[in-house]
């Protein structure tokens, strides 16, 4: 376990991570192992994150060492696509039982690895640690080492039991496993000056293939993709690439940065969501490859492809622009993809009314603000009811979000489009952008919405649940508007720190009383942000806001 | 009589089984205003949540005590306390149902003790029922978690009626197993009501996960049986348990309230429904309504129409014990041979399955045997899709999870009508498969070199 905690500390101290860099020394020490809030947490565990990051490697066997819950409840539910081997979709688990817990599960794990190699002959086996065997002390590193030596097949330990932290930590621990055990262990058959690694791209719905033909056309070889449609030998030899693109920025930043450090492979952070982002990324790929010795003419050819693809895409999208005039989109998405999707939708002439920035850093928020202008309506933790109100007030005509919030839109009989992991459509590159616009148009103008919004003939429209919910919320708002004292009370009662139950008013008072200027100071006086730490951004925002409040008084 | 065999191998490949904490959590989702809570790492909840969302295509209430590594080692009292307080404050539930997981069971967290302590420290929770069920992941299966949770609900929530309290002749308690869908429960409710009976379903997924539009946005369940109604189940005249898994809960009800029970192991097929309908007629004192006499006739007709397609089929089935027994028996009664039967956990019904052998195993075992024995109809949950593709045989999805087709919650197999429609669906699938894959050609019956050599 000590080596795992060292790895975690090491992963936290990621100089390439903007979020980490923007933290104070003390915060950095705490790392990103936010203690999640019991009874108020959502999202996957570290094991989940590790599996998401590595399972798209298509030709290896992914073996989960733990009780049935970890694999049995979740297998074959990712939308990645493979161009070849299907063994990644075969589920392997030790399904540990009481005996394994009492006597240790190492023997079973070793036998399981043997059974897999005998029956399925994969080029490698990835072994995922989970909470239960981590608690009982199964040493998967030792078992993997022994099995690899005995069976002559690489067996890679992925040490990210669920309880060490959230999904994002798991992503990074998965990256560490690749760095420690896979990358650099093989030599490629041949190399070219056009060899590119793509890092942090999972080929959901096969979307990598929306971009790959353009790279093929330019003669740029996807040397290895980590990990979408990835193959073990390609990743093992990926240290010989000339340049790298990091797609989903923070998921595998440690891989990109350490490959630069160890093997001198320069990388950039880019996105293929949206036309401009796609063009920028292609340009950057060409630039980096030329810098690393590819012939200069690659740049000219890339520009030609960009010009042609942009023209094609714009022409396709132009047809929709009149249809989208005045249409407003509520965008709810976790994490860093927000800003690239925002840019993409604006290209189509849609107006954005908000985007969730739950997982984004301050810098991400700035990017979104810049892209969306001053009116940006930032949605931190909208409640379902508020989301509904926002949709209902016709501030938004359609909601784009991940699977979890879809039911709010659908129950409110509002158009909705899935843009997260479980989605069935691919939205990457120029063709993907056109596809997204097509899907939005289909959703917006589907006549079904008029049908489903019709009240039942026996309903009194004034008494249906929508009307009642709206009336309640409006009454509340009106009451507050009429009563400035209560409005101020309500404003001050906003909970900022959930763990320590600290409201905005308490923090503002402390800032005024003690002339506080830092999050640390606020923590000292009010305990806010002293729990899980998730509210640090909100606490910091109060610091920004209070001086104005003081000036106004 | 089938022999029940547990497959011996170290590595489970393509699991059929799911864990018991989420089975327990699903049971709590059949209570009104409930918030199920898994005591474990946040992943335990997240996987269950995604699974149910994809199956029911509904918002799912499910929370976590979010145990970290340190909390796990030191014990989870604070996490349990915080979780209860947070849920109470934020979602105002009518009940919280806690299921343990592997990791907290290994530590040996005394959750019952924790709850007592939480109650002492927080009198504001006095009126909030908090139930705990021990459901370690490393034992048993989904169905067991469900059964244990329901038994616990009976033990804790049902009140013992006063000794002189008259029972309500019309009232019946219904304890459905987790192999029944919300659609099944709706169908059953109609049948009970047609006999003038007033059923209380515990749990009642039909009220909460049937896909209706809620009256209010709530983070807890949007329907299901209320705690108040559960409390009065002791006044009923009968308890009807559906599926062998519910025997424990029915026994608990009898012990606590004295209400007698009748257990129906199956509700799919002609014979089981004849028994069921006659029992309802007997306890209600009413003649069987014309509607059901007609439905019986329709089922008999459907069985005759369907047997051309189902008769002689080699069925390959993977399901939890009660579903396996129910569906395979119905198809067996129509002439299908149960060639391969794989299940997740032990149950007394397994040896009654009309197969030579029932395996406690996984979908790899199912696939290997299906290939060897030439199975030609696969029935299991959505995870069978890869096997079906490789085996190239028609695949009918039943059980949980069913994430790659719509209508999982409304697939009905109970009653005369439900059986009739299920026979149609399966027969149609087989017919469509025949049209696509088994059209005769001039070569179909030609003697080949292999045949010649064989002679």
C-alpha cells in the first residue's frame, strides 16, 4: 500500500496540471483526494476511472480482482469502438468469495491469469485492484510479476482500488500503470517522421475515425492511441513517436508530460470538438511534426485539407443556421469538454444559456466566459427544479447533457441530446460537428414535443404539476422581490460549504470583520472549505465579490 | 430433476451474476419517498446507479456513504452519520434503506449500532425509519440482496396487530420477487382488483419505476408503497409470495403478524395461473370473472399456435433462479428442451428445472455448452448479446439488466395474458430468425461428401 500512496502523492503533484498549479502549497499537499461527501456524492471511484481509461485497449484481457460488484454490475457498458480485437469486451473477474477473503485471494488471481492466457491468448493481461482485496492485503504487483515470469505474457497491475479517490484519480493511476509497465517495453517495426501519439482519446462511438481519415490523407500515422482502439504492442512502442496530442486534457496529462520528459516527445493539448478546434489541432500536429523533422511541406498540405474541410463543413452547417436562429441551448456537461463544445455550438449559430462547470478549473471557466461573452450564465450546482424552470421559461429550447440529467429534460417534455459517454453518435472533427448540428435540428423540430406537451384532456392545465411547480417558484421569487430584507436573508443563507454547513452570510461577515483576503483565512475563521474541499472555488468567489459589496455600502 | 453444479474455475468470464447490495437497493426503490444508501466506496453506488438508469431509463435515487481508504480502515461511523444527516436535510426522505458492501463488511462495521448512536445524537431523526441490511458483495447474488431487504422491511416496518383486531378480508399482502417487472406488478394489481381484493405490494416497483411522469421533482423515489401502508400489512387476510426467494419475507410476515401465506413459485404458464386464479377465487369468495375465462382460452390457443415454433427448440437460458425456473418451465411445457441452464446462486427451485443440469456459473459456461449442444434459442439479460452474436442464434432478452432495448420495465410474463404475449414475442423472434437464416435452398437437402463418408 505504501507504494500506492507514493504513486498517488506523485500523481497529485502534477506540474502539467493547471488546476494543481493554481493551488496553494497547503492545498496541493492535500492533493485531489477530496474526501467526498457522504450522502451527497455522485460519480465513479478510482477503479472506475482506471477502467475507463484502459479498457479501450482492445486486444488485452482486462481482469478485475475483486467481488462481483466491481465488474459484474458494470461490464460491457462503454461506448468505445474497436477496429479489430474484441477481447476487451470480454469480462474477466476473480469474483472473490468469503474463502478468498479469509485465506487471501492471491492464488485465485494467479490461477485466473493462467486460465485467461490458456483460453484467450491475449498479448497482455491488465489486472485491476479493487477495495476488498486491497483491504485484505492481496499483493497484486507480486502476483502479476510472478505470473508474467511464469507464463511469458506481460501482466500489468493497475493499482487503483475504488476507495483511494474519484474517477479522475483513477484515470491518472491508469496512466501511471502504462508508464511503469507498458510504454517503452517494445520497439516498433519501423518509424516515420509522421508518427503521432494521441493521448486521452477513448474512441467513443468510433469518433476517432471521424478524424483519422484526414490524418491518413496527410500521411500522418496514428502511431498509438492511448487508449481508444489501442493495441498493446503499439502502446508498448509508443515512446518512439515524434509528437503527441493530448485530447481529454486532465484525464491522462501525466502520461503526456512524462513521455515528454522521458522520451522527448513534445505534446499539445487540443480538441477535435468543433470546427475551429479541429483546424487548430491539425495545424498544431503538423507544426510539431515539422519541428521534429517532418518535411516542411506538411504544413502547406495540412492547410489545404483544413481549408477544404472547413468549407465543406461550413456549407453543411449554413443550411441549418436559419433553423437555429433564436434557438437557445442549455449545455450541462462535466469537465473540460465544456468549452470546446461551447465553441462548436456557437459556430452553428445557437445561443448558449449556460454550461455547468462542476469539474472545470477556474481557467476553464474563464475560457467559457470568453467564448460566451459577458452574459455567460454559469451553472454551478443547479437543482433539478431550477434546471426545469430554466428550460420551461423558454430560456432554453434544448438541453445537451450527460445521461444522468436527461430525465429532467425528458420529464419536462423538452428536447434533449446526449453528449456524454453513453451517447450513440460520434461528434468529432468536421463531419462530427455537422452530425451534432443535424442531431440538434432533429431533436428541436421533432413534432413529438407538441404531442407530449399536450395536457391530458381531463386535466385542468392550471392544476397540473408543471403549473404548480412554476407557480410555487414564482411565488417564492415574488415574495423575495417584494421584501428586500428577506431577499438579503435568502441570499446570505446560500450554503457555500456543505461539509461544515457554512453559508454565504457567515463568510461575508468574517471577511468584513477580519479583513480576510484568502481562502485559508476564511477557513481559519469559519471552517468553510475545511471538509472535502470541493467548495474552494465558491469560497474564492466570495472573496472576489465582497469588496464590491463593501464599496456599495 | 436437475443436478445443480457449481462451476470450478478461478476466473469468472462474462458474469451473469450481479451483486447483492444493489439487489437490496432496488427493493428499497419500491418504497415511497425512499433513499437507498450503500455503505461503501462511491463506486459501489455509481455502478449500481448507472446500471439501473440504463435498465429502467429513469432517474434513480441511490446514495453512498463515500468511504475512503482511511475511513474504511478506521470504521465508517462518521460517514454513516453524515450520510444520514445529509440525506435527511437535502432530500427529506420518508425512509432510508442502508445496504452494506464488501469493503465495509470486511472491516466489520456495526451499522445497526451506528444507527442507534446516530438516533441518540440526533433526535430530529426520530420519525425517520432507517433500515439496515447486511449484503456483502462477496457472498450470494442480486436476488438474495432483494430477498433480504424485503424480509428486513417486514421485520422492522410491519406492526404486529392487536390480538383482538379483526383482519380485513379483502386485503392481501403481495411480496413479489425481483424477477417480476413493474409491468408484471401492474398486471397483477388488475387481477387482484378484478376479484375485489385490495393488494399491498411490498416492494412496489410499479409505483416508482414504471416510467410515469412525476408530480414533483424529487430526489427520492417518486412512488411505491408508503411506510404507513406497510405498517398495517398485519391486517391483511393473506400474504401472497411470488417466487421462492420471497419465502423468508413471507415467513417473517407470518411470524410477526400471524397472517398466513401462500407462495407461488411461478406465474408464467397455464398451470401456475390456473392455480393462482383459483386461489384468488377461493380467498375472495368470487367466481372467476368472464375476462379471465376468456384470457385462459386465448392462452390455450396461443400455446397451440406457438408450439410449432417453440417445440423441439434447444433452450439456452441464463437467469437468476426464480426467473430461470419460471420461464424455462413454461417453454418446456411447450415442447422446448432446456439444453443449457446457468444461474447465479443456490435456490430450492433449481433442482425442479426441467434440465439435466443447472450450473451456477457465468456466460462463458453458457456459451461453451450452447456451442457444444447446439442450442438454438438464447434467453438471458442484455449481457448475452456477445454470446448470441457468436452463437448466431435468436436471442430474447429477459432479466436485469436490459440496457440495449426499450421497455425492460414493461415486459410482462405473469397471468394468462402475460404468458400469451410472451409466447407470441418468442415465437415471432424464432419465425423472423427462420426467415432470415434458415430459408431452404436447392442445396439444403443435398447429400454431401461428409454424409456419404458417414455411411
